[in-house]
C-alpha cells in the first residue's frame, strides 16, 4: 500500500529555522505533485506550498520569502525549509502527494501530520 510519511517537526524559537521532509512509498507509477498544508488550532486548513512535476512552485502569501519547497525525485521526497519562523506559523503540517498509480488520473494521498511549534 502507499504510504506518505512526514518528519522534522518540533519546537523552535521565533526567528529560527526548521526543515520538514515528506516521503512517498509504495507501488507508485509516477508523481504529479507534492506539497504541504497546515492547520492551526481554531483555524481553517491552508495550502502552504506545492511542487509539481513541471518544476513549478506555489506558496501562500503568508510564507513567501521565508519558506522554500524542494524535492528529490529519486527518493520520492519533498522538503519544506522554514526560515524566519513566527509564532503564527505554529500548526500541524500535513504533506500530500498526488500520485499516478496506473495510467489514469492521479489520486491524492495524505501523511499523518507533524506538529510545528514556534515559541520562546
């Protein structure tokens, strides 16, 4: 079965940095896109950053200039480098992967989520 697993969350001080990783595994035909959502307590889930197979990236306005998404295609892994972190970045970050499991359209798979807490 397909697995999408995040790692790298934790506690960091304001202004600090953290790098998240997300790896997809299983019988994957190909990857259309991978990216990150986040959801803070009491707030709606928002899209943070995406990386498509066409090497196109997209960022939420709130993280532009501070976060960088990258990928390692050989390892089916996407990273989120988070710099200049703010308390308002505190949230559960969830990775998604749009995967080709056959010759048809891609399906979306989700990781379990990893907690990022920015606090002094």
